[in-house]
C-alpha cells in the first residue's frame, strides 16, 4: 500500500495538448470561490482574466480557469530544498536527471543555486535517490510516503529593498494586463521601469508602485511580540486556562528555537481575561513599540485589538477566528483555514472520478457542509443522484436495473465527529469487500484512517489532513523530541497550534518588522501548512493551506 502526501501539491501534468478551460459565472460566484473551485491561485485567476481584477464579475460572463501546460506529459513532480554545499551538478548526479529535464521542470533555473531554493524533480527520482527525509517508510514494509519538502516559494508579487511593490512577469502577461491587475497607469509603470521600452519579457521584475507600509518598526533590531491568551487569572474565569497554557507551551518552544538561531526577541505574555473584561488588557500593549500581536482567541476580542492598533497598523495574528467580516483588515493574519476550503477540494476530487455513480454524503449535526457539497456537485456534475444521510450505515451499494447486480457508489464524509469517522471507515472497508470500485472521500482526518490504511486503500480513500503530524518526518521528529525533553510529554492539540503559529510568524519576521513582505512564502510547520492569500484587495491575509492524503493500492 502506498500513502501519498500532497503537501503543497504533487502535480500530475496532463500534457501539452490540454485545452483552455472556461467557467460561466453564476449567482454567488466571485474570483475567490471560482479560483478555489478549479484549484488555481487568485494571482493565476487574475492573470488569466485581467479584466476581472476590479472584482465586478457579471452573471453569464465567461472566464478562463485553466490553460494547457507546457510541461512534459505524465510527469509526477516532487520538490527538494537546496541544502548547504549542494550544487546543480551534484543534484543532477544524485537524482539521475538530465540538465534539459531539470530546466523543463524549473523554467528560469540558474546554475548558481542558493541555499533554500526549491527545485522540482521527477517524484520517482526523489523517491529512489533521496538521501534525506523527502522519502520515508510508514506503516509496513510495503508502505511509503512521498513527501513534498517544506516550501519556500514566493508568489509573483513582492517588495523590493527600496520599498516598491514588485511583480515578476509570467508567461502570457501583457503590459495592459499588468496595468489593469495593479490599478496603475501605463505612464507610471514606464517611469519606474525604463527597460519596458525594450519590450515585456517573461521573468522581468517590474516595480509597480510604492509599497504601502502597513507597519514600520520604530527603533532597534529586537522584535517585540505580544501574546494575548485568556488565562483568566485577573477575571477569575478559568474556562480557557488549560487551552491557553497548552498554546503557550508550544509558542515558548518556537521562541526558544528562533532565539538560539540569533533572532533578538522580546516576548510579552498578556492575560486577555474573558470576553467581558478584555478591554482592560489592551492597555498593556505599547502601540509605539510592538511589532507583532499573536492572539487573542475570540473574534470579538480580535476586533477590539484591531480598533486599538488601527493607527499604528501592528500585525495581528488570529489563531482561530475566521469569518468574512474580518477579511477587510489589512494588518490581520488569519491562521485557521475555512472548512469551506476543504469542502471545495472534496468536490474537485469527486469530479475527477465521477461516472454516474450514486453519491452518499454523511452529514454532521447541522448538515451545512453536506448541503454545500451537494449543491456544488449538482452544479458541477451532470444529473447526479446525491443522497444526504445522517449515518454511514445508510450508505448502500446501488443496483443495476438491467442485471440486478450491485454497483459501486461514491461516499463522502462531511462530519468531524471521530465516532462517525470510525463508522464511516468500517462501512467503506465492508462495502469494498462486497463491491469493487467503491470510492471514499472525507473532509476531515480521522485517527482510524491511519490505523486501517491498508484496508481503506481498497476504497481509494482521499482525505484532507490539517494540523496532523507526519511522525516520520525529520523536522517533526526533532520538534517532538525537544517538546518531550522540555515538558516530559507529547504535545497536545493546542501546544501544536501554539508552536506552528509562533514558529511560522517568527520565521517571516526580520529586524525591520517587515512581516507582510514575507507573506508570499508557503511553509509547513509541525502539523500545519501555511499558505496565505489576500481574498480581497488590501484585506486580511487568510490561510488557505491544507494537505491531501490519498490511499492507493
């Protein structure tokens, strides 16, 4: 059995002959949900549809959502991160790939590699020749994990050293499209980029406009971080104390690791009390010398912090709160991935295997995600037969009316209840023994999926994994060992979140407090993938990261 982790994405390219794909805008569509539906970034969507940058999509409008790939056909791609001492020649030799092949997979590749550069290679070469944790054994001797190395890739937009917004020209870009994308004038673009007179070229880095300094550090090279958690000592409310203590234990480990590497840090922990007494804690934030605020936990408290620091624009990290009414704050970083993102991905996965099977969706108590999945599938598939059920026991094989024989179905788990998840796994195992071709999908990770992975491969289970540790990874093993040495126990859920959030944010910071210039990096921490996007212009950075696990025979 092989269990394949898709960390950022393991891409299976369909070949150079792929056709351009379009989408007709319907009621409720916007650039964000269309891009998510087809698995492309907002940058890519606006590159394909420059006229849509204004956000004014009209019902009935036809937009482009994918174009043919120029990559070799049938190439499964994985990634490695360049380590100290590695050269291009050494990598070609180690992984048994040709120079022409690596250049096809990495357009614009330079021979002078830098430590931390991310290279695409054939996944088969990584699996066979890697001497690192890129490939490790899990489960039994026949099981393997192909793991995409933690990425340090940047989006095409960035900030230059002289504080200008920059854009790296992509294949297919036009000057008009770039002007429209960034809402600047052609005269200003030419004034900032004299080389444009020689023509627009792929790979050219253009200055677009002066960067909006969301936050400017006042003095010194020490980063001043405030951590706001509801311990409830002053208010006498201990409801969230245990969760806060666990979060802090993970955050402290991240702080210590970064301090050992030379980062100068000044951490102030503030008791955020309860929602009722929260305002009293705001006075402990020095608005003139704070570079980052992690917390608080509740949306109402987040809103109060944003109001309190609105003039200084201090970056605020929300570990748990995620709702659309927070998306308009430009100095807010939202860590929690919206579960609708998971539902959208499951819809994409079902679409790739659907061939007129009956579909069962196991709902949770309120049924919201199940209904959303059903609605999306009704729009995406041709006349599907979809039934929402409250229990996995209600999933039944379909019957061929002509032959009377049982035929396979598609089953989707849209409940985050572990007991329901266990029942779902048992039902899929049982049905896959009776009817060949059962397909199973889950919005959520359930512990029993790991325990019974071999049996679930027969149902081809695909599930979303978030904030779950890959215990076979070298980085993960190192952190778990450090945590155990420090606290004499394994980290719990909130300790993991505390570590991941703090380690990710500190790795994006620098001595000038320019965290927002680093938000284009995709990073995987102990158990969380961080892939931030601005879902609206000058709005909050929202984490859209998750991992997909496929169980294949």
